[in-house]
């Protein structure tokens, strides 16, 4: 396949993925509302619970992804200078690894906070 065909294929796959994602979000939203109605709950009175650590999670994910992207750039211009073909996978894997590490760190911080709160409540 030449690069023109890959560009067309990528456009088709990205477009289909986008529309499938929108369909899945709407489908799951409707399914959740129907489950609430079946249980006798009023979906209009339902207020989503706040997520107190949401900003921490996003912040650590973006910091980890940024570190992975920076490290991939440094490695691609230093150590792996001769590898022009497979350098995309270096970027992708390091972003995923450090983004995952950021999420894991967020989980550990949240877990520690919850356990500290439970210990303080049990001491009273």
C-alpha cells in the first residue's frame, strides 16, 4: 500500500471510530436511564456524585504523558537516531507507560487518603 491509500484508510477508520464512540455514549446513557426507571428511580432527580480526585487523576495522567512524550523525543533524537521507521511505536509506548504510571500514582494517593480518613473516623 502506498501512503495515499493509508491516508484514505486512516480517515475512514478515524471517522468510523468517532461515530461509533458517539453512538456508544448515547446508547449507554439511554440504557442507564432505562435501568433507573426499572428500579423505580426518577432519572431527572438523579445528580451525579462529585469526584473529588478527578483533577488529580487528569493532572497526573497529563504529566505522565508529557514526561513520556519528552523522553521519547530525547531517545529518538539521541539513542535511536537511525531508527526512522519504528520511532512512532517508541512515542506511543512511552506515552502509554508514563500515562499509566500517572494513573497508578493517582490511585495510590486516593487509596492512602481514603484509608487515612477511615483510620481517623475509627479513632473517634
